[in-house]
């Protein structure tokens, strides 16, 4: 084969590493992450407050509300930021090699800012709803880790298969959020999201009691990474596109 014949083939070769990523501009991505995490936190807190006042069924507040918010945010924002709206999702994608470490801290800043702002706004109108925890600290951390591991395993698995699952990604992740909350909410304040835990706890002055859920969500993300390696193997290009905001999800 001649030199002239080889050049088009090289130009047409797809990159599979981080160099092949074409993420959305960072500013747009951060606005999307801040808004998505703000809405998730505000809607969840607002629903919990309505349930506490007897105006909304507890199952709708605990499970249906966050599931619907995650579902809609994936459809609305996944092409802009990957729709992580969760610091451990960002961490898992970065550890997996699908997301640039240069974007991790800005994403975390936007996510935590969104959660804190949501808690402050709701507190301006009404007291924050009480956190119901019926488990000891170790039990709460373990349940948080288990629920987070299930959620992150689904997110990473759908990202790995993104080309075939794009129309149903939001349904799969939203359903997992709802299922985790439905099973855990009667006994523990599981969030599967450190920002969603930290923001309200900081505003309410209960940060010292939040550590089981902060630690548990990180441990769950690490467990999900191991499970993903065991079931799906190495990173592929679809995960880059999903994590970076190229029409995928996070």
C-alpha cells in the first residue's frame, strides 16, 4: 500500500482515548450541573416538607420525586454536561477514565453550590424537613453504600452501552433512583448523592450527623467501579461520550 493510500485511513480512524472527547464548553456544563443539582435538592426537600405536613404521600416524596427529577434532567442536560448532578457520578467517571480530572473540581463546586443554594432558598420560606434516621451510623453508611453502588452500577453500565440505550437511559437511571429510595426511605435518609446530603445538613446545622451518608456514597461508588470492571471490562468510547456531555448521560 502506498503512502498516499494510507493517509485517508489514518485520518478516518476514530480516537478511543480522552483525546477523542469533544465535551461541551465548561461554563455551560457547570451551569447545567448547578441547575440540575439545585432542582434535585429543592424538589426532594420540598416534597419531604409536604409529606411532613401531610400534604403529599410519603412514597411520592421519598421515591417518585427524585426519580422524576433525575429522569427529566438526564433528558434535558445530558448533552451539555453528562447530567451527573451528583459528585460520586463525576468521581466514578473520572476513576473509570471516562472524564477529565481537570473538570472534576469545577463539577463538584457547581453540584455542591446547587445543593446548598436549594436548601437556603427553601429555608427562606419554611423550616427544612426533619431527617428521619432509624439506623445506627454504621448501618446507615452500609445502606447508603449499597444503594449508591446499585445506582452507579446502572449508570456506568448504561454509559458503556450508550449507543444502543440512548432512548431509555433516563428511564433506567430514574427507575433505579426511585427503587433505591422506595426500599431505603422507611429506615434511613439515603440520598446516594453527597451534595444532596451536604447542602441541607450544612444549612440545617446537622453536618456532624451526615457523615455516614457522605462516606457511604463514596464507598458505594468504589464498589460500583469494581462491579463494572468485573461485568463490562475496560473503558470504551461510549463512556467518554456519556460522561463528557456528548449526548450521553451521567
